[in-house]
């Protein structure tokens, strides 16, 4: 899974509802500026609590979340570094919230009002952008970037993912009460329904994770699956799973970059791998899909997207996810994804979005992560790691709830060769 959203804290001050004690505490320019920004929130309000014990409600509408500040440097860092500074201040313990996902959702919904704090000042932002550009997904860079996230250990992911070990959006559809495992299974069945494979069809899965899709495709649909990954931990788990669940005869797993695949297949599946490709390599990705699909073959790409009206600004910057979670990553907008497909012999046959389902998935992961923290901590992960991951999961949930990001199933088909 790979996702981006910048939920943060633009000006114009009206001193209404700001107690004198809070105004005094806000004498520091950065604190005063952020209070001005927060006063213009719409669709809800935030209770801001300052280190001096004073608090005030900022925004309009019912109170939706609190923002409890323990160190006012959070305001300076946010104005200087945008959402990255805000996130890193959370990780450092400079602020906390009892409703983290709700707070980030409200801030994301007020992105226009809070634009100054979202984007930060030019010098720190330029530094983060340069660091991101140095993490390009060349062959070596892609492997290094994947290892940075996915090789935290199978034991770690096993503690809070569902039993299918699926680390991508589940599909709840019209039944939000489905268990996470059932919703993940529904997602895989939807992908296979779109492909409509025949028994014996060969499927290439680019980014096979821990083998959840391959198990269903082989055991229930009679397909032959070649799953590829850059994660040695995922590779070992998938191979052991295939042996344990008796589908090793029809599933092969390889440590292989998608650019190095030589064979052709009836179908290709790519579930939340496209986000890790990087914009520079999007042409290579689509060329490889086209080359590896037999004429008339179908591919399903499940990818997270950034809203069309935000793509231009997003591609110029670097956000918290790119900095701390998925180095080298880049989201397409729906329009940009379809534009890139149009430059190939692939055609978009269907597209469906299910972003609210991803919000539910992330909320469940966050709950599972917190419940499993004693066991996670016992593996050697510290409190700073915990705060990083809590922010990551809540930040992504906020993106989908606010509509800043979405997730799509794209059905692509390779055109048949023209007969002369």
C-alpha cells in the first residue's frame, strides 16, 4: 500500500472567541499565525490546548477534535516545513490528539484555508524535494526503497494485518460491517471478476505481497500465477504459504523487478504497486504491461490516486508519505493515469473508485496496530516508531475521508493486432 495526502494548517485574523490568555500565549509570531489560520476552519472546530494550560475552540461548527500542544515549536516547524513539519512534530511528541484521524480529516477538508501551513516556506520544502528526487526508482533504488518499508519483518505485519496478510485497500461495498478478512477476499474476487480468466490462464502479479491474491486465483479459479516482489521477506512468506496451502504447483514467486519480466501472460494484476514506480518510470511501467500482455489480454491495476485538481501542486512538492513511509513514491491523478494509458496500445475498459473503503481499512489497521502494540514493542520497536506509524495510518485515512485521495480499480485491455 502506498498513499499520500497533506492535511494541514492561510491567514486573516478575527480575534473573536480567542481568550486573552490564549492571545497572550500566542505572542510568538508562529503561534499567532497558526491560530489565525485555524480560526477559518469550516465544517467543524478544533479545541486548541496550549502548554500554558489555556484552551480555545477555533473554527465553525461542532467540535470534532482536539489539538493538544506540549511544545510550541510545532507552529514554527509547520510554517517552515508544511505537513512534513507538522507530522515530525507529532513524532517528536510536540503535540497529540485524542482524535487523530478526525483532526487530520478536518484539516484536509480545509486545505485551501490552511494553504500556507500545508506548503511551508521555500527553503525547507526545496530540501525535502531534493531528497525525494534522489530516491528515484532505478533498479537499485526501487529495491532499496521497497526494503525500507516492507522488510520490517513478517512478524511485524502479521500482528495487525488480517489473516490473509493483505496490505492494500479492502472492498466493503454496501456492507461496512464485513470483517477485514472478508472485505479483502471481496477485493480479490472483484479483481478476478474484472479479469474474467479461464482455468489455465497465466497471470503475472506485479507486487505479489504475501501471496493472498495468488492463493485465490490458483485454488478457486484454476489460474497459473507468477508473483514477483522486491522484498525477500514477502518472497519467503509467499513460497511457504504456497507449500502449506497446496498451491505451489500452480504458483511461482520470484525476487524480480517488473522491468526484467520477459514472458507474456493472458492477464496482469498490479495491486497498489504503481504508487511505488515513480513518475519518471511510468512510461516504462505501461510499456512493460503492454509487452507482457498477450494481444487481447487484460490487466487490473489497483492504484491510489490524488485528486485531479491537486495533482499539479502535489507533483511539485514532497509530502510526509514520500519523506517517511514510501521513499520514491508518486501518486497519479485519475486524469493523468488515463492520459498515460492512452499513449499505449492499452485501453481503459472500466474504472471504479472505492476510497471510503480504504478509509475503513485504514481505521481497522490503526485499531489493530494499537491493540497489538505490546507485542510489536516486544520486537524492539520504540515509542517514536509507534507515533510514526499511528500518524501514517491516520494521515492516510484522512486523505480518503476528505476526498484528497482515492483508490481505483482500472481494467486495461491490450488491443488485438490489426489484420491486413
